[in-house]
């Protein structure tokens, strides 16, 4: 039982990392806390698959592209006008996300009968527990995405521009980097990462509006604990919360798993407000 709990805790950690990495990328580069992130998480995939009756892989690819375009449009037409006003950004993105989720609820495009198909319907015995290929794919894709993001930000011109804006926007501007364009790309890439995460995670459950809210809460929890804008912090926080949730679920009760994330946020905010690896100034430095 213990070995099986470790295996599923590892899988849960990668699920949380995948949920949070897009939100973290957007905030780390543009400084925008995209509260529409949960709404961008899944629903385009379901629409392509169930309304247009496209094959799964075609619908997944198209939904990722369209979600990226939606993120870019949201920044260019809404966030660009309020950038730098943190409260306005939060209200604008949360309002957009709420509108999207409630629109899908109104149109009846959500419910327990709606799901995304699994990649392969097979399982393997790992450490005494049956683990399906979908969960194994989550771990492998999570590893590839993290590695791919590191290579992208270190060995491509756009990735280096991302890092430049994140480190010092004014200095980056003197080198001819267009901060608004980079911010647009960061929101677009973050939305795309949300769509990728949804494509591989949602087959484990069903599509419902509350899922969008849960994803946003979990992404916020991981980013706050790890430190907003820190990819390493997101990874470490993902493992901390992922293991804590699974052990809580196994040995205490499933009704306590969400409380673990919220309690971790409160604990980190009380001890280290910038997060475990955050670069923001601490409270005492701002007074």
C-alpha cells in the first residue's frame, strides 16, 4: 500500500505541475496573474471533439492552437489596456474566465457524461499497484514539457527575450525587445500549456465548470508556495503538495485533500510571503 501511494503521489505531483506551469510562465514573464487560466484549461478540446466530430489528435492539436490564440487576443484587447494595474488585471481575467465557464454551463456543453478519451486503455503493475498508461503519459509528458521549457528559454531568441523581460524589463527595452509582444506571447504560451495539461489530464475524469475553478485554485496554490515566477519553485511545490494530498487521501480522508493545499498557502504566506523560491520583496522590505 505504501509503495502504491508513493507511485500515485508522484503522478499527482506531475498533474499539479502541469496545471500550474502555464500560469507561472505567464506571471513570470508578463507579471499578469491570469485568473482566466482555469477557463482556458479544457473546453476547446471538448468542443472540437464533440461538436465538430474531429478525430481526437486533430481536435487536441486544433484546440491547443485556438486556446493560444484566445490567450493572445485576451492580452491584446483587454489586458494591454490595464497592464500594470494589478487589481484591474485580476478583475478583468477573472471576469473573462467566469464568463467562459458560465457560457459553457448555459449552453449545456458540460456534465458528467462528457469526457475526453484516454490515449491507450491499458495498465501496468508498478510497485504493487495498477497504473494506467494515461497516468504514465502524464509523467512522461510533464518531464518533456519541463525540459522543453528549459531548452526554449536558454537556447532560442524568443526564450532569451522572455528571460530578459522577466529579469529587467527596462534593460530589455534598451536592447530592442518589445515588452508588449513578449507579454502577448507569454499569455498565449501559458494558455497553450493549460490546453496541453487539459488534454492529458481530463481523460482521468469528466468535464464540469467546477473543474475550471479547481484548476485555478491548485495552480495558484502551487505558484504561491513555490514562488510566483519561479519554475523551480513550481516543481518543488508540485511535489510537496502532490505527496501531501495523496498521503492525506490514503491515510486521513479524501475530503481533506483540498484543505492541504489551502493550509500550505497560509503557512507559506505566514513564514515566507514570496514563496519558497520567490524573488519578490518580503513584507518587511516593502514597509
